[in-house]
């Protein structure tokens, strides 16, 4: 097993997650390393289908057939999660690590009230609750009201009796976060928490996550395709492309000084109000199929700077302690 | 934008109310239907050759407005005047002829294409509908031209939608809208469902096509950067109402409605993280079935006063071609100064 960084809360090394489909084996995540430090917010960006959700669903032990984790280590607080039993894993999930799913409406159970779903979560994870049923119920209700107030839902007490469809999109998203936070996790993985929301509500939800991070001292992984969100909320950022991490580093450095042609392309394709009248530079072409990928740079077909040197397996190059990029051009300069 | 003669399109007090469905029991019990006033007396002009951006929260009525203009949803009241002609009264036959000149690109590239039709059938349909091609050979020829123009290959025209990526499907949607050589296109969030890198391809394509074919766009989006990047003027909607309208520079740099101000301040910006004074709106979008009294924004407005709860504000001019709907315009109030 690899050496584990001592200040890392989550350390993933060489993760490979595959899906066996009729068309062949889809290698959705191929050799991914992730480190999340205590108290930090890590942003994860990348093309749709690049493996962002699958990476973190693997961490959570939520990959179901036809998929499975093929290789890699997942260490949380020094403990290798892949060696845990299903039962031990269930205890970690929810208590220590919580994940809000990409689609809040489908992730909430439409048949249960929000109060029931919060109670279920707390009872499953909080051993300190009293055994006496009546006392327990009162305490759980009190805590549920507190947590809904914490995520900014007014008249929390009466809201507990309502079903998910009676809330707006932004409220459902916040309820999902409330449910994830009910057990005071040490790591919150928020998968596109604001994609379906409007900017005004989006700002509320992200502010909330930042606040709670400061208050509860938890670490956060924020999966998003919005570089503006990353730039405002994340300490570090990891860029994924076709199942691999292609660039990583402190947010400001990656955004100000992107090293991978894909990251550069991504930044160049955001329409900016300040650049009205100037052409935007889209990245031409499309992502490759994830079945039977040849050993070469995966961005090759779309890259402006491609050369024959790219037609081999590309290693991650470490530029400086925190700064990594997977590109031959960086390999060359690093060797000079 | 060059000032041109008469507008290409004028909306006059256009409204659309969806009448809620009731079950038999509800009807017998005389439960009143729950109506949604999705678009409420919206008036504005679109000039020839311009791009009017339409922005607002999810559910505020943007798509409904776009569809009512083309009469894909029948407006409940008000007028749509296209090229000097009131089209709200047109019979189906005349409306069909009119649709050749007015097209729409839909929000969802996955749902808006019939999966059982091949590309040539999908894109060729308007040609057949409007009798623009004499025979199948001519249909194929015209389809081949247009799909190449939008960046697909002519030899892909016998494939089916599921064989294409999201970005390619959106190109098929664009080809379908363009094949009959329209003048006016409603672009209903044509890039929202796409990856950032593909979004840029489509935005660039729409800009090029506009130049080349002299098109006029109503461009719907909830993304301020996209709207700011490609519009000449911007219209802002809130819960069915038009709350602000003006040249893009004025609306973005000097927004006058508190909602537009909050929208601008809430949009994250890659280049300048945390540069602005953030305005946090509290509360959620109210239900359109039961909109707030007075100014509909008063439940979330940081600068609302008592008058806003009871009295509906009217839209008034605040500058060159710039209008807004707020009781406190005269006071030059900005929600951005609140924190100071
Ligand atoms: N159950 C499955 N069966 C087969 N392939 C799958 C399955 N789930 C995911 N994949 C594939 O794994 C790849 C990675 O998917 P993932 O959901 O992680 O993407 P993502 O980066 O989260 O994208 P998005 O931004 O669209 O959410 C995709 O190519 C997807 O098609
Ligand atoms: N066919 C329909 N029947 C009843 N109500 C509808 C119908 N279509 C839309 N609505 C309602 O009308 C309101 C406006 O919807 P519309 O789709 O125009 O919003 P939008 O601004 O386009 O939102 P989005 O950004 O989410 O696309 C919403 O409250 C919606 O629930
Ligand atoms: Mg995902
Ligand atoms: Mg819409």
C-alpha cells in the first residue's frame, strides 16, 4: 500500500471502477488518486461522463452491478474502506461520510415525510439517543427542527410533516443537505448540489455549505461543472477527463495558470460578459468512448497541441508539491 | 445594433394562464381549479436582427412566453404582432405558413427529437410541411446542406437520435429549425443541458448562423454569462412578470430592479471570485399558483416597504430604452449598498 499523507482525511490511490456492459467493459474511472485534507473544500470539475460521480460513489461503496471496483485503495482517516464489511461500511456512510446526490428529487423518498427521513437517519447513526421511545421521539424531533433551521427552512416544525414534492427545488436541495448533515459527518460529498437551481438559490445553498464547513470543521468535496462556483468556494480543484485526473492544484493557480490543454480549453469556452464581441474558443470534437481506450492521451483527438509524443500512456507529472498535470508537454519541461 | 424601422415582433400585454385539471370528484365537490398565471401581461418589441436575451428563475415563465409567441401554447390574452400582422387571430392554415418564418430550438436535446425518426426525416419534415422541396431527392439535398452547415456530416443523415451525443442532438435541433429559412428563432435554453466545452461550440454556431442568415433571436437562458455574452438587449422576468428590460450594458452594469441586482450579484465569476458585495436573497421562489400580493417580489426583496405588499408597481422608463418595475426606482435604491 502507498504511503498515506498524514493530514489527509480521505486518500484514494489508483482507483479503477468498471462497468461490464453489452458493448464491452466501460472503464469509468481509471487510476484516479484523490486527497481531501481536513477542513478543506476540494472542487471536482470535468466533462459530463468523465467519472466524477462514479469516483465518489466508489468511495461511498455505492457501486452496484454491472459495475465494480477493480483496483485501488480508499483510505478514510487511516482506515482502508475496501477491507470493511458491508455492515461496517454502512456505519461509516452517513456517520462519517455523507453524499448528496446529483438529483435531489429522486434521492428523497417521495412516500415519507421529511421529518420521517431525518428521524430515520438520526436513529440509524446516533447511539447516544435515549432508549425510551417517547423521550427519543421528542429529542429526534427537536434535533430535526434545529437542523432544518440550520439549513434555512422557515417554520421548520410544521415543515417536518410535509412530503418532498411540497418543497421547491432549492428547498429540496437544502433538505438533502440537512439529512446528510444530521449525523455530523466529517466529510460531505456534494454532487452537483446546485446544477438544477437558479443563481440566487444556488448562492444560498453554497453559502450554507461554506458556513457549515466553518462551523462543524468538516471537509467538503464539491462536484460541479461550474468553474465560477469552484473559483468562489474551493481551496483546491481536480479536473477530470475521460476517467482520469488531468490536472490538480490550488484553485487560483489552476484557474490563473492552467497547464493541461483541456483545462485551458474549458476556461476558454466559458462565455464571459467582459468578452462580449470577442469570439469564444470552443473545444472542437467530443469525448472518446470509454470502452477499449488505447494507451495514449485521452484528450488527443481534441487537442490543439497534439503530437506523436502523445500516443503513449501519459503519466501524471508533479510540477510542484501541490500542482500536478497529465500532459507530455509538462513531462518534457519537468525533465529539462 | 443599428436602429431599424419597425420591430419584427411586438408583444402587447401577452398573458398565458394554465388551467389546472380537476378530478371528477373535485369537480363534483366544486373545488375551484388551481390556475397558474405563467405569463402576465408582457409587452416588448424585438427588432430585426437583434438578439433579445430573456432571463429569470426556473419556473418564472420563460418557456411559456417563448411558446406562446409561436402559438405552440395558445395565449390566454394579448397580442403577438409579427412583421406588422397580428398573428394571434390567424387561422391554422395561415399560422402554418407563418411558422415557416418563426422557429424554435428546444431546451432539452434528449426529449425534443422523436427517437423513431432518422435525422433526414426529422430535419426534412419542415420542408415537406411547407412544400419547400419537390421530391425526396431535393429533401435529402437540402438536409445534407443544412446538417453540414451545423457541423454534422451528410452521411450521418440516416442515423437516429440515440446514435448522437447531446451536443450533436442539439445541432440536429438547430438544423431542423433552420432548414425552412426562418427569420426569427426562439432559442429556449439551447445550451443548458450541454457540457461547458460543447456549449461554446453551439453558442459560436448560433452566432455565425445569425450573421450569415440575418436571423433575429429571442434567447432564453438562466445563465447571465451566456445572456450577457450574446444579447443586444435583456429582458428579466420574475414569476410571470416582465420586471426589467434594456440594453445589455445598462441592465448588467446598472440593474435597477432589486431582483436583477441580486441576480447579478449572485452569479459566480471565474475571474473575480468574491469580488462583489453579495446580496443574499432569503426565502424561496413563491408558488405561481398563489403569487404574493402587490409587487410579487416583495416576499424576497431586501428593500421592500409596506407599499410593495399591497400596490402592484407599473413598468416605467429609467433611461434610454431601459425600463423597470419597482416602487422605489425614484430613490435610486440598490440592494448592493445594503451591506455598506
Ligand atoms: N450503471 C452504469 N453502467 C454503465 N456505465 C455507467 C454506469 N454508470 C456510469 N457509467 C459510465 O461511467 C462514466 C462516468 O460516469 P459519471 O456518472 O461518473 O460521470 P460524471 O463525471 O459524474 O458526469 P456528469 O457531469 O454528467 O454527472 C460514464 O461514461 C457513464 O456512461
Ligand atoms: N403545460 C403546463 N401545464 C400547467 N402548468 C404549466 C405547464 N407548463 C408550465 N407550467 C407552469 O408554468 C410556470 C412557468 O413554466 P415555464 O416552463 O414557462 O418556466 P421556465 O421559466 O421556462 O422555467 P425553466 O427555467 O425551469 O425552464 C411554472 O410554474 C410551471 O409549473
Ligand atoms: Mg455526475
Ligand atoms: Mg423553460
